[in-house]
C-alpha cells in the first residue's frame, strides 16, 4: 500500500473520496489527516483473523475501560463498540513499534479539548506497558485517548439515532444480514425486523423510517423500498432519506420522555423498600426482570449478531462436578459438549491442546478460570460456549491463577461476534469482590448455574 499526500495511503484517499461522494461534503486537509491516522491506528483488521493473544488483549482492554470509567466518572463498560475498537487498536499497537503512530497536530487538537481524558489515560498506562514490555509513547497515548473521546461522543449522540424497522421477506437469515449491513453503514437504531404481512401493526414500534425490500401498501410510517444486494444506488437513497428526516428525529428525541429501565426502577424501588421487599430479595429480582424486559423489548439490534453470555450458556451447555485427571483432560471434557452438539470438529479440540503446549497457559484469564479457544480455521462450525465445573481443580501452569476449577470453551467464528458475551464474562470473573464464582461453586444443577449466569449478567447492565 503506497503512501502519498502527507502520510495518506492510496486506499485511504479512495475511501475519503467515497465519503465525500455519499455524504455530499468536502473534507479539509486536517480532516483527511485525522481520518488517515485513525485508519492506520485500527489497521482495518479482517473480522475472520484470530490470534492466540486476542483474548489476553481483549481482557486488557476490558480492564482498561473499567479503570477509565472509574477515573473520569462515566460508565463506558456497556459500550461494546469501544471494547471492539480499543482491542483492535491495542493489538495493532503491541505488534508494531511506536513509530507506527506518528504525532499529528490534528489528533492532538481533538484530545486536548478533553484534558481530563488525556490525563486519565496517562494515569492508567501501567497494565498496558507491562503487557507491551516497553513505555507507551506520547503519540500512542493520544491515539488511545482518541478512542475514549469517540466513545464519549457516541454516548452523547446515542439518543438521537433514527428508529428504523426493516421489512424483508427473504427469510430470517437474509433479514438479519441486511439489518447488520445497515447498522454497519448508518447511525440508526434498529427496533424491529419483520415480514411484510406484519406492516399493519408497525405503528406500535414508534419508528421514524421503514426500509423495505418489498413494496408496501398503506404503510403508516415514512418508508423507502430498496433492492438487494445493497449497491451504490441503495446506499445513496438511504442516506438521502435519513438526512431528510434528521430534523424531525432530533425534535422527537428532545420532546419525548422515553421510559427506560432505570427510570422505571427509580419509581418502583422506593415503594418496594417501603414495604420491606428489599430485605426479602424481591427488589433484586424485580431489577433483573425489568432490565431483562427492556433489553429484550427495546434492544433488538444488539441481539441480531452479538448474543449475551447467558444466551450462549444455557443449562444444556453446562456440566458440573466433572472428574478430570489433568489440564488436557479438562479441555477435552469441556469441549466435548460443543463437539456433541456440532459446534466444533475433533481437530478443534486437538488445536486447543496444541495451543497450550506451544504457547503456555494463554487460555487462563482469571484465578480458577480458563477459556480455551483457537482460530476458527482450526475447526469451528458456529459460535458457542460450554462450561464445566471440575470436581477437583487441576493445574494449567499459570502461577498467578492455578488451580483451575472452571473451564469455559469458546467456539469463535470471527473476532467480533463473541465480544459482548466475552466482555460480560470477564467482568463477572475479574471484578474485585464479585460473588459470581462463589455462587457458581454452590450451584447444584446446570439449571441453577445457568440462572446464576443470567442473573449476574443482567446485574451488569447500565441504562
């Protein structure tokens, strides 16, 4: 890839040309340099790439986001985009030298507007520097701070995305692929994917726009019809339509006091506490059920391609009190559940064991907890997880974390789809003072264990 135009590659120039074309804007030189620097920091890694150290870096990213949330007083733990982007960026940073991230005045101007973010990044560099085995340069600090600033900007704008319904009669697989492609290209909030015969009931979802692959008669909501596959004409049509409704969407967002799970809980909790429900555990159960409802009813877009941990670990994927002779036996017995259900092939199990033999206990990510995983090309058929609790812990050779009592095998199909579940699992097993593992040790049946996982995952939710 050749570089020209002051550090901008041919590829980035082509992308900038497309952005200017589809967004009908002209980017200034500083904006072009900013885009090029961000592109280079991300290295636009392919979704199917997967290395042995991905999860260590993802763990490091998760801890860093948690520390930054505490440092600046803003909870970013629920921003899974930040988790993904920062993980990719750190992987790029750790596999290149500091010179890969040059000082650029345009970037410095962005982060210098939020000095508290820059200072918080500097104060939380120790785990990153320990992992890298070197000092993090000032330019690298700027790039890391840029990701945090972008997350804060997303947080401010999250409430004004147009609410979009996708209508598609091509089957659920086609519908979900189309929905994910739309989310990847446009700042929208996807509230429903439905077949054409459900259009008469569309009013109940309070959508701003309907994007359909089939003609619609008597649709009560503003809509456009597109053709598949999506090409330049369709992208341009959607962009123009979204731009035309932008002002009405913002006005609606500012005038409607939309009920959230947190808002409802703030009204319910004092009543329950008044009548003693908090002491009986009723309040905690109501919190979980309210948050579950709001997640399932209003966050359809998050469930299309990024399942939660409890969705990947139902009772059928859990086995308790398993006898294992050593770490190899533990990996095989944990993976056996996925093997029996067709998630992985036999060669994937062999790859898990070879990985530890070659690289050491890289799969041990917390005290008492290992997450065996390997590259998708080693024999994964679909994404899944399995969990076993050992009757007697075994040693994996990790001085800090042995012995290992829980083995959670991951069948990953790319670098992205598992991130939400994995992030939540990391929070549950690494957060200081978390009772999650203690409760999991006390589970008597897989059903009880699955309920514990679901309860603790919903307790992580922040609205």
